[in-house]
C-alpha cells in the first residue's frame, strides 16, 4: 500500500493507472475509520482493479463554530485498517496541500442541498461538493463509493455528477449499525456511555415513524411529531426529523415511491444523523 501526501503524486499515479487500462474505485473519507467505512472499501475492492481511499478532514465543510479542530484523527490506525482491507493507495494531504490560501472557486448544488442538514449547516454541502470534485479530478476514479448513512450527501453528489457530467459511477453503501442499533459514525467517539445509550432513541424514533407511516401514510405529521418526542424524552435536542421523497428531497406527493425519514439530533454537544429509507 502506498501513501501519497501530495496532489501531484496522486494524479500522476491515477493517470498512469488509467492509461494502463486498469479501473479505479475511490472511497472519500475524513478518516477515523470504522466498520461503515470498511464496508465501502470492500465494495470498492470488489468493483475495481485499484482502490484509492482519501483520508482528509475537509476544512471547507465545517462552519467556524463546528468541530474541525477536535474532529477525531488517527492516521496510523486508519492506514493499518486500509492495508488489512487491501487498499492500494491512501491519499492523506494536509489542508494547505489541498487548498491554496486564496482558493476562490467552489462547487454548489442548489436544490437537494437545501433541506435537512443544509438548513442547519448552510455551507456544509458546498464544502463537500467542492472537495469531492477536487478528489475526482485527482484520483480519476471510474467508481466512487458513498454511504447511505449520509443519504443527503449521496443524493447531492449523484446530482452533481449528473449535472456536471463527471464520467464516474456513484455506488451506494448500506448504512452500517453497531450491535445496539446506533449508526456507525466517527463522531460516536465524542459520546459518553450515558449519551450513547440515550442516543439509541434516534434510531428507535425512526423505526417508530417508519412503522406508523407504512400503517397510515396519511398521518406523516403525527408520526414525525411522535418521533421527535421519543428523542426529546431521551434527553436529545432535535435538529430535524423529516419525511421526504428520496428523489426530490421535497415533501412526499402522490407520485412518491420511496420515502426517507431522516433525523439529526444533539446528545450533549454531539450532533448525530440517521435515516430509514423505504418504499411506499
Ligand atoms: O462523508 C464524509 O466523510 C465527507 O463528507 C466526504 C465525502 C469525505 C467529503 O469530505
């Protein structure tokens, strides 16, 4: 396994790989890898000749009041896990390598990035689409794998790839849960034992809402109200609990075939997200 720290090295490697006729799969990450990431890497491994994993805590997707500085980092551990999962290249640049100090070009998706996390984190998706565009140009992948845990991010990236004609196939990886039901996330590291126990209410609230909506699709509002109450009763502070059409991320209509019930909530100072997607 090779570790590249510079954009030049990665792009040279990627172009040579493509010229030699081998396919590339990219898994973009912010490191502090867990079994959710590993499932994405395994999908990439099965799909392409060469697997590239980027490990980069991207400053442009954090607002000034967010956790960029404290975001968990452990590169040695990440590299070991990548090696165990037969990754070919890890790309781990410093922020100053990735962005020139006077960088002034950004990529913006203007529809799907508005609701849910985009409403409470207005610059988040701009940072994601910008860094993912840069990673696509550097790693030149045929395939890129993103997890359904970040369902809105996945939709935004698919829309960007469609709208800007990137010759890349985006592959979904299933949301992976720990045994207790908590969605795997690098931010789970912030939770105290007590907070972690209480945070299980997020998934429980989504399962309750899903069951209620399937039983009576006419009463989505009641289902969402009850889901919020479950999180609040567990001591969580709800950012949103919403049920939207998975294609438009707008309120469901008669045409809606698949629904996402998504939640974001704070336990202590940690903001967690989770979702359930299902056919109507
Ligand atoms: O999902 C993440 O970890 C990040 O948003 C991504 C896609 C690696 C971009 O920084």
